[in-house]
C-alpha cells in the first residue's frame, strides 16, 4: 500500500511539471530507387485509370446508340404494315 501511495505521489508531482522543447533534432531525408518506383507506379496507375474511364464512357455511348437503333427498329416493325411498306 505504501509503494502504491509513493508511486501516486510521484505521478502527481511529475504531472504538474511542464516540458519545454527548444529545438527539434535535425532529420535528413534521402530518396532512393524505391521512391522513384513508387512515383512511376502512381503515374502509370493514374494514366491507366483515365484510360479505363474513357473506354467505359465509349462503351456506354455505343450501348446507348445500339439501344436507340433497336428501339427504332422495334417501333418500325410494330407498324400495321410491317416495316411501313405497303
């Protein structure tokens, strides 16, 4: 019990003291081949993403045109004279 009270007293007195940092330690950053690989991979994946979006847009556009053509064909075939011919 005495040991716990001693630890609590030390904790409470230490908690009230402030710590002041005057200077930050110097940090050196060196770039290596893995940084270049990561940069090149990011650029290539971004380009691949834009190409994928462009191709998906073209596919949706072609599907829309095909659906419109099918709809107009069905509309013509449902006319009373077949394809509208006498």
